[in-house]
C-alpha cells in the first residue's frame, strides 16, 4: 500500500486529535440553539489514489504500472439529520478529468462523476466539537476514455463501499468548520476490445477541509 505523505499523516492526526477532544468535551445542554435538520458543507478535497493494478502479461506490463493522478477537487455535501445523532450525507462534485499513466508516461485520460451516499452517527450533536463516523456507497460514472489511442477501455460504472470519519467545530449558531477523511474502495476492469486485460484499484483517500452551514 502506498506510504502516506507527511501532509496526509498530519491531516489524519489532526482529525483524530479533534475527535478525541470532542469525545471528552462536555456536551451543551439538550436545549441547544434551535438547529435545523439540514446542513450544507463546501470543502476542498485532496484525492489521493492508491494506484494498484494487475499485470498485463501479454504486453509485458508489470503490476502497479498503471497509475492515475492525484488532485484537488471541490466538494459540496448535503446532510439531513433524522435525529440529533443519525444523519445521511450526499457527497457531490463537478465532473472530473483524470490522467492515466503507464510507468510514469501519460497514455490517456478519462472523465468521471463520483457521488457518495453515507449514513452518519454524530457523537456529540450539541457540542462545540462534533465528531462523527459514516459508512455508505460510492457510485462512480466513467466516460470519455481516451487511453492508449482508444485501445483500452474502463468500466462505465463502479459501485464501491465508503467509510468516513470527521468533525464539525461550531463557530456560531449556524456556521461550522469541518475536517473529514473518507476511504473508497474503487476499482475498474481494464479492457481491450471488450476483453479484460487488467484491473486497476484506485481505492482513493479523500482528505477534506471546509465550512458548513446548519439550517
């Protein structure tokens, strides 16, 4: 598995520390400022790919030789609270374009749209620190491949499990700072003429920071 960068490790440590602080913080009174059921967050998200791939023995391509670039993407998240502790979050972004590399040399690109739906548990719904965990599914639509002069194709759809840990920090009655980490087990078959020749496990980590508004 790819070693996480220093920035990635620091992000993980920061969110873990905040979650621990939140776990020991004294919750506010149950009659907190009247909170709505909806929350919208706008986040900057770093997409960090695992880049694992099967070998293509017929072409002499070793394992893990096919990679996809990491990048920053915008993220819009809409959350609905069914109860103070239980919520559902829909994670959205704009269509993205990714580059594909073989042994470090660019061989093409593809486009994708990767919405994710998660069910969350919020530990301290009335606290200043509000840690949460989530689990759900990612649905990625892939199109517009132009890989190796169109000789290679990817799956059009991928459905993958997703896990999440994060925290909201209350600034005012309605505004929050947010830090969030998600792991998605995303993969796609690589085909030539409709025949599978390899499999790519992107399995991205998503590291996010942003603001939220509760209403």
